[in-house]
């Protein structure tokens, strides 16, 4: 599965995407927990971020199909 990174998450990790290898998480929430565990430098950001599954916002209980594309969308501030 591919996880696209945007804004601060991309800046902190220095990459535009991550590839998560099997065993793939079964839900958005499990993916969130895995990202927080595997990338502790962005754990707090991941906890506050929205995730989109195949271009649609998804909540933590949402199942992730094989081959899905997930986007990590950090909160933004305006001014």
C-alpha cells in the first residue's frame, strides 16, 4: 500500500510517499497506529491528521482494501 504524505509530514520525513509492506493493516486506525510506531518523529502529527482512502476521507474503523492508496493530511493553519 502507498501512503502519500503532504505538508508537514512530508517535510519532516523528507519523502512524498511511504510504501507499507505486508502484513498490511486491516483498517485506517491500524495504519495510523503503525505509522506512529514506525515513524515516532511524526507520531503526534499522525494522531491529529486526517487520512483519505482512495481520494475519500476515511475514519479509523474503515477497512483498507489491498492495493489502496492512503493520503495522510495534516491539519493546516490559516492566516
